[in-house]
């Protein structure tokens, strides 16, 4: 069976909770999304707001404080917000990706030193680099710290900042902070199934783009007996999927939606034409690899948005296409609601006690 680009679009939007705001608990949503890229602390809050009914920032802050979700290095070597269960299960299957991009160093010695350093007290990477420079005066402290980040399972420690973490948040050893062990299995099959549930139907190249795993094709081949396959519009493109995953009719309406910076919707496929045209993709590309906030019209990227600089201001909108009156109205309403959420004064806190207390 052949799937059109528009059919792929609707299937992906359904799994990413973007065809309607869903009545899903935030913890379940983070799991269903297979994590949320979180280079910055705030985007996952916006990403859940745009996907869930009646989401409030305090909902996610409570999960952070209770250690139900963590912010840590995972897919592609980038910072992700994931459920604690997923972090512990996925860290070792993702490890080959992290090890491959960290270069050659005395890994065992560096991670042992770093573990002892972080276990004494959660610290920033600036502090770790200074510590390593003192231990190894002739070494490259930045490279050594990068090796530590890739090899030692760490999590960022939250505080009472409005969006969960300070801008230069300290790190802690994951197993110490969580009081639980990282799973030892490196089997990536469950990771692939979760990827397809969140982003499928997808090619092996798509799975590799999301995960960074060079073995992506072999993993999907091993799973082939329990999957279904489709033909894409591009020649010889084979799409894998779960048999019972949602694949809505391609004419299913898709409402306007605002995506935060770094949203995984736009980072998790090798071929992103199901969500953004090549011309528009060039417009959101930046030299520092920062992915700006974007908005969707009929399921595809139709422009960028910028956050209000102070309370009461509107979002800045930069459309890429001509918008009709009805679409402008829908965007204005959604932008006003997002601006109110963005500017709302935060209440409550995340972490008042020792980061290692239960």
C-alpha cells in the first residue's frame, strides 16, 4: 500500500497529539511523544500546552519535583525531557551514539573522577571543567568534560525556577539522584517500537535520524515480522509501522498549532517533507543549529513565531505563505492564548530540599 505525503502528515500529527488537544495526563503525554527535546527548559512546557487540554505549568513542575520526568542527554547527544522510566530504559541502547561522538579519551578514569565529583554535590559543567583542568593541567578540559557528558548518565537538577531549571543548571549522577539503576540492556528494539508509535510510519533512515543509531536499519529488519510496511511517494522508500497505530484519513482537519523551539516534530525524520517544505526548511535553518518556534497551518509549517518580551505583549508572527482571513483569525486566537500562558506568573517550586533526598 502506498502512503501519500499528506497521509504521513496526518499519521504523524495524530501520534504527536496535534490533531486536537488531548485529554492525556502530562506524564503519559511525554511518554507518548517519546520524549521532548529540551535544549532549553521552557520549550517542553509550551509543547505540552499546545497538545493537551487544560495544561498548566504546575502540572509539569510537579512531575519534575517528584522525579517522574528528567532532563538529560539522550537521542542524538542532545538534551531531552523524558519520563524517568524511559531514561533508565533507553540510556544504554542510546549509549553507542553518545560514545561514537565523544572522541578518544581515558573514559573509565574520567567518568570515575566525574562520578565522585558530582556525587559530592551537584555541579555545573563549568565547575567540572575547572576540576578537570586542575587534575589534568595539560589536558583539554572541554573535551574531557564532553566525554563525561556522553559516557556518564547524568541528569540536570531542577530548582524553583518558573520553568523547572535555572539557565546554567547543575548536573547529578542519574542513579544517585533517582535512587534507581540504569538498565544494562543495549537492545534497541523497544526503542524502535516507541519511535514508530510516536513518529511513524517511518523509514530506517528516519529512525536513525531521531536516535542517531547506525544500526537502525538492522533493528527494524529484526522487528519486521511484527510490523507492517508501506511504500512512500519517493522511489524505493519503505515505511515501517506498528499494525494498530493511528493512520487517519488524509483529509482529516488539522488545526493551527504553535510549536516551541527545538520541537521534535521537526527533528525526527530524515525526510521532513511530510511536515515542512524544502523552501520553508531553509528559512528556519540557523548557523547555530537553533530551531525557532514555528506554527502549523493545515498540518505543515507556515511560519515562525517569537515570544513576547514582557507581560501583555503579543507573539511576533512571521508567515511564510499568504493566509486567508479564517486562518489569520485562528492564529490570532491561538497566539493570544499562548502569549497568556507564556507570560503568566509562575507559582510553586520544584526543589526545596537536597537533590538527593527522596
